């Protein structure tokens, strides 16, 4: 996990979506207010470590779609096992 590094002046935007908890992590999806890149604010519940992971547009759209149904936790477990 890292800081926002997507553009010349990255900053966490105000429009965020809480994606809940999966695999010991809490996820908050947001966008850089500088360039619009998607990022997850990831918080590890075991170690209290927090940071940002950049998310591909396709993954972010799938997360937002899953947030509307019962598949979100399953999707986030699969995503975190591939990326964290």
C-alpha cells in the first residue's frame, strides 16, 4: 500500500463508496480529485496499517456494481487476494 501517486497533484476526492470488510481489510473506494483515477483506501484491521491501492477502471466499475448486490464481499475477497 502506498500514498496517492497518480498525477502531479493527487488528492483524495470527496465522493467515496464504502465497500465494507473482506479478508481482514476495510475498503473505501474513491477517486483522485486531480486526475480522476480510482483508488482504494485500505485499512488492515489486524495491524491498523492503512494506505492506498490504485484500482483499474474496470475493477472499480465492477466494485461499484457489486456494491449494489450481495456479491460485494466475495468480489473484494478475490480482489484482495490478487492485489494485496
